[in-house]
C-alpha cells in the first residue's frame, strides 16, 4: 500500500512540476482563466468541522467506559501510524488533538480521511507536512466516537 501511495505521490509531483509556467489558452489571449468565486466547485470552507457526516455533532459529557473501548480500537487500527504523544510516527502525534481541533473535524478525519485531505484546508496542510495519505481503517461511527472519547481521555477529560 505504501508503495502505491509513493507512486501516486511521485506522479502528482511530476504533473505539478510539468505544469509550472504554462499558461492556459485564456491567459495567452489576455484573460485570467479564473472562474468567478461562486462558480468554483468544491471550494473548501474552513469552518473547522471538516468534510463528512459530523457537521452537527454535539459533544456529550465524557464517558470513561467509551474511552476504554476507544483505546482498544485505537490500539488495533491507529497505533501503527499515530502515537498519543507529540511524537510523529507515520502520521502526526495526537497529544492535545482534542484541544486543537473540533470534535466534528476529528471524527470526519477518522471516518473520511481521503476526502478530508482533498477538500479540507487543515487536512491538506497535514498531508503536505507528513507526505502520507491517512487511510480509511474501516472504522464505523460507533468506533470513531469511541476513539474520539479515548483521545479526550488522553488530553485530560475526566480528570
């Protein structure tokens, strides 16, 4: 999987380099070639909520039992790439994540990582910084919420 991601990253980099300095037909004819802002499709909105099903997520009171379930899921599905410290492994360390990001953003990143890195400005920046696409780990909504609760526990919730 990593080899495929590396190949795709290389291909995208080659395309970006190849297109540098080239003008579109409209720019050559004296037009900017840019569409009006309202006509650009999929324009990212940096509302801090991310892209996915959790726009209306309301954070509940901390649940220690759910956090323990989340630790089990995290250890099985996330630990290969993330630590709960500030140390980078493949992806960023997650210490303090629930204080830096909104719950909806975290849940959307867990359940919708590819679209997030395509459309969400913060996720795009993380991809550019870490150079590795977060993969979907087949995490359902219940497990995503449990992982989030575990991250809250790590960040001091319930103390």
